[in-house]
């Protein structure tokens, strides 16, 4: 690992990098809580919505739409980009720092239309100060039949004993934000 980076808080990063059609059901580390969620986004033009969703993921708009604060100057998701999403009010915020491990932009044909059978998105891993240790991947998927899906894959465990003692609350917070990510994705790609 490049010495310019802060260390990740867990071993063996990169497990969320799953290009289409790699399965999402295997190769997850033991002793971590696993979240795998996939929903079809039924829209009139799935190809155009795929591009919107991919752009919204890579540009942090799904995070912002879920109610997390991401600094406006945060670069588009790309390997090595460090970011921190925050919750709270005004200047009183708790930040969860992460580093992007991989990112995939949409693959387009010569006419600028996304090719079916691909995933775009990114995965990031936790840095010191995050309440969890682990990794999360966010995927816009355009399947071989041209249907649009949004996926999240995450594996995590509490970063310390204090968070571990309140693990039931921590699990609910993670479920809450996963639901918010999906709601934001629906809003961002819906035909208006």
C-alpha cells in the first residue's frame, strides 16, 4: 500500500470489487456482519437511469440524498480518494472517514448508450475514526436484459468495544442508512 495513505482499519481490502456478472454471494470474510441488498429500479428508460444512478453514486449524490453530509469539494469517487460522510446538525457532526478502493465508470457504445451487462459504482473501506471496520460497495447495474438494479454489499464489525457494546443500535443505524440510500437512488433516477 502506498505510504501516503492512512491505514485501513481491517485486513484484505477490495472484496466489494465485483464486476458484472461476478456473484455477490461468496468470498466475504468470516466474523463480519454482511449486508447484501439488490432492488430493481423500474423506470421508463433504464439505460438513461443507469447513467444517472452511476453519476449520482460516483458524485456522492446518493450519500447526500440519504441525509449524510459530504463536503462539496470531495472529488468524484476514484481509487485513493478519501472522504468522510457526516451526520449531525450544523457544525456538530460525527464523521465516518473512508477511502475509495475501486471505482467503475459506465461503459458506453459509440452512440453514448450504456452497454447492457455491466456494473458501475465504487467501494470504500473504513479509516480510523469510523464506527465500523469493513468495506461497502455501491453498484448501479444494467443487466443483460436492460433492467436497472441498485445494489449495496457491505461487511463490517464494530470498530471498538464501546461501539460493540451498543451493537444493536449500530445495526439499526446501518439499516436506517441502507434504506435511505435506496430511497435516494429511487428519487434520483425517477422520471420526472
